[in-house]
């Protein structure tokens, strides 16, 4: 990993672009006094580290609750009297794998727990965001693809990335890899070059927390759950993960938002986006402008990946449209190329797929027109002193909370749904028969 003195030369404050100074716990901005910690061995240079860390710890809570509920369900299934012994054994193996995964993930998140300014022992009511229980594991499979069985996939992607005459590994200079996932391709790219820094960026903590330990020489124990296991031995596969080679100096992991990166203007020689532009939360026009800003004159943008946009139809671009957008953002773009590359071709899975991916090499030839990139965090959340607006979401949450609190206050192990509906209907002035259907639907959605 890079020394702190070097990092202060590379980076600027992601809030105000001010200069950073090293302090005991990480870095501090001399202009806005923003504080940025190191988590494990990874600098956290997102715009609001405290909010980022708390959000991910709450997502960890949601994941943990989900696993605990799933373990109870699996045990109930395994206790069914009509199961074949082999089926019961499979369910118990999966349950043990989930328990091992939960313990391992919780241990990996220790750097986020350490020093977090949370309220111990206080049960804060939670209304989990959609899919938050799965957010923790969003890139879980990437760890095994990158560091266990996917070396061929990474090698083919890297070969395609460097298939342009513009992209020679020894000429990339200071390079940032956006959306680096579990880090293998960024590391392999770094290893192809005899010199120069490589900065791998991502905002999803789990894969980087794994990669940080691996690159420090540790072994990480994690269970793999193949999507379509090809036999009973593959329903859960314990993995002891290591980095099989020494990584040369000059490689750094960085928790950072690629659309608001902590890089001064014209400070990078190359930006690499791999499986990134279609999953980034911004329009490609915003992505292109943000990349143009950090590249020096003549700098290179290398992209490879599919085009599976999850957006409105007007922003779900074809490769030809992507090239037009990049060219309009002050880049000279080489001809479009495509190639079929295996994707998550696990040796223990019964299914595999091949993706058509696109590559371009774009040279910066001017300064892109400024493009506004909306902040995903509302200003009244970013600034704790601003008044909280009354939004439709808050109104809906208030109604839901009132209903939930009222129902839970009536449940004592003795009352039935009809009893609760009768008493709440009397208190709220609502006909009990109507409340019964709402209560049944509400309780039917609870686990178990």
C-alpha cells in the first residue's frame, strides 16, 4: 500500500478539493476541516464518511437479521419428518454455511465498527431500504471469481482492454480503476506495468475489506454458494482465499465515489472503467464529464463492459450513442470493438454465461463542458442544520409507523386479530371489519 505522505500528494478533499494533511486517524482537510478515516488499510475519501459508514453498518444489521431468520426457516425445514436423509443433510450444510458467512462478514466489517460514533445498546427503529439486506452481499460472488477460480476471465478482460494500439500497459502512468469490485483486475493491470501508481476505487465495502486483508498477506476464510451447484458437494464450498503472487509497490485501494473522486483536476494519466458505465447511478454524459475533469490533457479513458442500463429508456444507450456522448465530452474516441467474454464461469456451478462486452479507448482533447451531477444525498441530510421537508415518503412512513406501533402495542399473546381490530377500530374510529383485512395482510408479511 502507498505511504501516507504519498497519498496526501495524490488526493484532495472530496468535499471542497482542499489539500489533505495526515493525522493519526487518517486525513483532515485544511480548508473545510473535513475528516477522513482509514478503515483497516483503506483510506475512506467519500464525501461524508460518517454517513457512509453508518448506512453500511445499518445494512449489515439488516443482513444479519435476514440470515438469522433464514437459519430458523432452514432448521424448521430440516426438522420435517418426511425428508430424505440426504435432503436433511443438505439443508443443515447450507444453514451451517450461512452461519459461517455471517460470522466471517461481521468480522470483516470490524474496521467500520471500530471508532464508529453510534449509540451502543440503543434499539433504533428501522425501516430498511429496499433490498438493504442483500446490499451487503451485492459483490460477494466477485470475491471468488477474482481470487479463487476466475483468473481466466480476468485475463481475457485485460487482454481485450489492451487490444487497442492506444493502450499500452507501460504508457498508462498514474491510473485509477473505477468500480474495482474485489480488485483482481485492477491488481492484474497494475502487475502488467513496470512502474506507476494504480488507484482502485469503489464504495461497496465488503469486497475491498476482503481485498485489503488479502493484499496484506492474510488468508480469508469464506463459504461460496454457487448459483446452480452441480452436486451435493457444491451447495456450500468452504474457501481459504489468498493472493497467489506478490503485488508490486504503488497499488492502493480507496473507498471513494468515482463520480466525485478525491482527485484534483488534470491529475490522472488514465482512467479505467470496467463493468462500470451502465451500473453507475449517473447518466453517461455525467460520467464522461467527471472523467474528463480528472484527466490531464491527452489523458486516456479505457472502458470495457456490457451495456445493461437500468434506467429510463432515453438513458439506456446503445454503444453508438455511448461513443457520440464520449466524443461530445471532448474525447477523441477510437472505433468500437466488441468481444464475447465468459462471465462468472464457476467450476462448481451448473450454469455459466458469456457476455458481449464493448471496449473503447478515448483520448482527452479538450475540457468538457461542466455537467451538474446531482448529489444522491439530499441537502437536509448532508447538512444537519437544514429543516427536514415534508415529503410523500415521510408522510407514508408516518402512517406506516402509526399503524405498526398501534398493532404491536395490542399484541400480548392473548388477543386475536379480531380483538386487535376491535380495539384499534374503537380508538381510531375505523370499522373493525376493514381493519381485520389490513391486519391479516400486515401480519402475513412478517417472517415465519
